C-alpha cells in the first residue's frame, strides 16, 4: 500500500484516510460504490480511487463489480478480537432478566490475569446506584466475582501467586488465610456475597458460569449500593444469582450434572 511519511509523533495521514474509507462500511451499507465512498469521505476522487485500489490489493477490501466489501484479510485480523464475545450475546438476556427479577445491576465478568473485567451490564433502574460499565477492570481478590474466579479457575490462582493483596477498605482480605476461607465458602455454596471490599459502599453477589467443556467461562453477578442491599438480603438474592448463572451455563452448553472444576488453595499457589 502506498505510504505517506509522518514526522515525530504525528500520525501518518494515510491512516486517517483509510479509517475514513473503512467507516463507509456498515451493516446498513455493507457494499458501497467508489462514488459513494468518495462522497461520504470527501476525499478527491483520484485519491479515493488510489487508496481503495491499494486496499483491495492488500486484502483490506474485496471488489464485486462496481461495489466493495470488507476484505477477508481484515476479517481474519479481527477474529482474535471477537473471541469470547459470543458469551456476551448469549448471556445478555439472562442478565437483563436477573436485573428485572432483583431490581439490581447485573454484570458479567471475564478474567484477565489477576484482574476481572466487566464485559456486559444490565443496569438497575433505581435512581440510587453504583455505576458498573463495560470495560471496567478490578482486582480479583476484592469483591464477590473474584472469589468465584479463585474458587473455580486454576489460572486465577496462578495469576495471583506472589502478588500483594492490596487493601482498599477495612473489609478487603489482607491475608491469604482470610482469602482461602472466603474462596472455600464460595466453592461450597456455589455463590458468594461480599460487602464493602473494594468500595466501602458497594456490595456484590456472584456465581460461576461454565461452558460446554465444564471450564469456567465467566462470572455472573449483581452489584449494588450497600445502603439498599444488606447481608439480610443475601438469602433472597444469592439463590437468584445462582439460578441465573446456571441458566447461563446451560445456554453455553454446560451439562449441570457434571462436576465443575475445582481450584487448589490460594496459599498453595501464592508466595507470601
């Protein structure tokens, strides 16, 4: 592909133009013509034609007559970024139902090393709420979702090995002995409730979601302000979260009769 020079930290101008061209492709208009691309981008026709021809040659675009589509090479590059997104599509209706049944924000988490990331949210309709957003990253040792990862995902224990247990509030587990006890409780009851471990006014209740292989696919749970949900509500909300997680597991092809994987003790994997 033809290249334009950049200086210092100034972006190559051609990248901006290529981006403008790619922005012309959408679900509503997947195969625009060259004239449509030139009109939408505002690029001179000769420049637009040259860039589009280069993008076809590099596999970024495919040509079919006088129309263009996103090329297979670009799709192949994008595939790794879509890995795991099917779980979001499948579990989202279950999150929404859990939100409607409980009135609290429902979230789905996946693990990245020693951290957990929110990948889907069904937000509460209460005016008083604690914000949870897609892409939010939190440590796995603080909060209910992390206890589930540590209980059912051996990789989580390995990732946390040797790391300091940062204390965010007085309720954050600051020793491996305490964390081991919490993880064992999460494993034995199938869900876990935590209050004020990461933020003093936030609580969470979480349960595991397993895939068709029986491996942990993610963690599903509720997040809420502790002024509205207290320990007294766990007996009501805990089973609801657990049932929602089981429904998500079934949707992912998990056979509930199969025993879920168990992880070893935190302390055994950790270096104090």
